[in-house]
C-alpha cells in the first residue's frame, strides 16, 4: 500500500518526545513489509537544516487566519526514508528556533491554531495530488492534535484515501477558541458537538477522532483507560462512541538505534549472552564519572523524561531524601520541563552532591549512557499512553520500576515469587501512584539487587523481550487494509 504519514515531529529531524521516535521507526517497519510510506512534516528551521537535496515541487495558496498563505511543497532526502520526505514550508509560521510548539520562555506559540490548520490543509491537498508525481496514498495516517484537521478536510473530498488517526497522548488536545475557529474560516457545520466543537471551543484532537475512519492509540491498556472519566480528559464519551473504530496497538522501539551491542554512545557494548556483567559495570563506572558522582558499587538509579506532573517527578523528589538517608543508592536524572520541578531537583542535587546528578535539558548521548549504566530505571508516570523508556531499559538490561498504567502495564512483568520462578519477571510495578509506595517498591528492588543470581536472571529476562515493531507493524498493515477495503 501507499501510506502518507503526517506528523508534527520526527526523529532525527526534530523531536520533543516519544512521538518523534514513533514517526521515525514505524514507517521503516512498514516499508520492510513492502509498503511505500512517505512522511510529511512542517518545514521548521531545524528540519530544513538537517536534510539535504531539497527539491521544490511547487507552491499552493492555503487559507490561514484571515489571510491566504503561500505554501511551498518541498521534497527532501533523508538516508532511511530516501527521497520521500515532504516538507510544508510556510516561513512566517514555521521558521522559528527551538521547540516546534512553544516559545523558549515556555508559552505556546499564540498562532498554533493557524500553524497546524495551514499544515493540515496542505497535507490534505498533498493526499489528493503530489505535484510532479503519480503517487497517491491509499491511507493517510495522522498523529496527534497537530494533524487532527487532516481527516476533517479529507472528509470533504470525493474518493479520498482512508484515514487513520493515532492518539499518542490524550492530555494534549489542540484546544482553541471559537474566535480562532471563525478566523480560520473552518466550515460552520463543524461547529457542533457532533464534530469539532468541545466545551465552548474547538479541539483539533476531537476532529481527528470523529472524522477519521479509524482511531488508534499506542497501547491496549491505554485504549481502555481513555474511555473512563479518570483518564479520558472529558473525551471519554467521544471515545466510547467509537466502539470498534478504536484500537490499541502497542508501540515498538527502533532496535537498531537502541541496541547495546552496537550503541556508539556507550563505552562497552554487550548483549544478553555476551559480556553482559562486565559491560554493565564498565558503563556504570563511565556514567558515574560523567555525572561527577563517586565511584561506587552502590545501586545506581536512572530517570529520563519530561519534568511534568504526568511523569510523577514529584513522587521522585518526595521520596529521594528518605532513599538517600536509608540506603546507599545514587541517582542520575535527565530531563526538562516545569520550572518548579527543575528547581526542586537542582536543590536536591545541591543538598546531596555525592548522591544525585541532575542534567536539565536533553542529550541523546546521555540518555543512552543512562540506559546502559544505571542498575534500574525509575518511571512512576501517573499515566503513560505507551512509554518508550521502559522498553529501552528492558533492552539494555536495566529493570524498570513503573506505575501500573497504560503501556507500562502492557510491557513490564512485576517481580513476584511466581514470576521469578517461571522466569517471566522483567521489572517492578508500583501498585499505587504515591511517593511512599514508590519508595517501598524501590526498596524491594534494592533487596533483589543484593541477590546477584536473581538480579542477573531478571536483567537477562528483560533483555530477551520482543520490543521491536514487527508485530505492531503487521497489526497496522491489517488495519490499513481493512479500511482501504471498506472504502471500495
């Protein structure tokens, strides 16, 4: 099949989180199954700087917010995708530094409604006709709120491709005002509770749900959770009404990028059957040195993620003093986010300079080094649609400590007498999202860490898990085919 992926970010061009990783690795897995997947992104400044062989395919006029925008369609080359990366170039909307969604001061770009409406209009046009090419997609696969209007615009097109819309995180809903809706010249019929209107404004995420042929989310458990008031962010009614048009398909990870056997960021490579014990020790020693922590055989905990409430950062900061006072464990954290969490972590690092290292920001290199060098990975997310870091941790033999939610529940098997005995345990599951339960679960993990034989068994079981995209790519392909057949 011909498949057009539309997204607002993709590794290695621009990435703010797991969405970027998925948009990189899922198309590659689908191409291996014989599909022709092409990707379209906004032409952010950083994206244009990271690609080569730019080819101008033409210019189209697209309605914006009270004006018409000149949109240049660019074809770019990237080694893994070949010549099939399309960029939607509107300099006044996308030629900006840094994060694609927010200003460096932390506030959302005030014209985000226009930016992603123009992008969605251009993608819908591209789905009908790629200038200078006879290629036409059978399926347009859209991702998160930034592309939510693509299925809406395609619903107005005769003989349109099938549309699939994936929710990567329901908490980000693309919610804007009625004034924005009117200023953007969107069809008045969409201003309805049946379509895009949502509690007095309009939601691009909701538009993606109601106008697409099928909706997916990134793990089976999360697909069930979001149909409840606790996790539904007021969309539970919309999602529940989808019925069998909603499917949870677990994300995979890129086994080439995240591979301890070949990882160029770590000091010693290893596999589950070769050099595992020595290499973990060497990588831990290197990580401690980079973090400025004393060399020690004490357990080393790792964390990588956005410093926001969802990720349970406050649960970590609340329990760390108790952990440091009662155990010998040390910790390395990498992330950025809310200033209050950044400040709290930096204060703790100043209070425990020999025990805690905090790196504010993001470093791909350090992320790999934490996965390889830490003894266990702490991921107490209050909700987690899928999560990728726990899978990276499994891959690197670094047992994760996770909350019992979403994709974390689908990927981590809790340590118990039974799961240790039958060799299925891969990590530690926190039964309740509070700092005391997190602390007690980490204590249990530290107890097992002292049993060298059982700990090594746990690490090796984790490393033997099937974490790639093969199974999920087949599921997506079957879903695409069903939707294409339904269009006939």
